[in-house]
C-alpha cells in the first residue's frame, strides 16, 4: 500500500484490513489536537542566534586550540542540556502547584491561639 509506505509502516502481514487500521492509527496520532499544537509550537520557536565559538568563555586553557574549541562545544551542549532539564523541572513544579494550590481548609482541624 502506498499510504503505508509514505508513513513508513513496515508490512508485517499481507492483510489489507490490518494495514488500513495501522495507517488509520498513525494518521490519528499524528493529526491529534495535541500533535498539531506541539508541531505549531515547535515551528513558532525562534531558531536562535549564532555566536562565535571564540566568544564562549571556557574558564580554563588546555594549551591546544583544537582541544579548547572542542571543550567550548561540549560546554555549550552541556548548558543546553541543563536548560532542558530546568524547563522540565519547572513544568513539574507547575503541575504540582496546580494540584496543591487553593486548598480547602477544614477549620475543625486547626487551633488558633491557646
């Protein structure tokens, strides 16, 4: 089937009905509201900007220009990974706060003063 080939679905059986169900599932997943919203959000993100590698502060010197360049690249990649981790942590905090925010109080459980 051409549709299965276009969607890169490997033919595991010669049953046309099974292949159509697989195509339907893949299309439904890729065209869900969440998937479209995610793709739109990714497309709207700015590409970023370029900086010269020599402008990146390394913090140490290895004595070799090529090794320094490689260390700068590794430093930038590490910073990128840390930024992604911080974003995930912030998202987790928001989820927890949405669960715990605005609690209903039970005045029978508390005492004020003595």
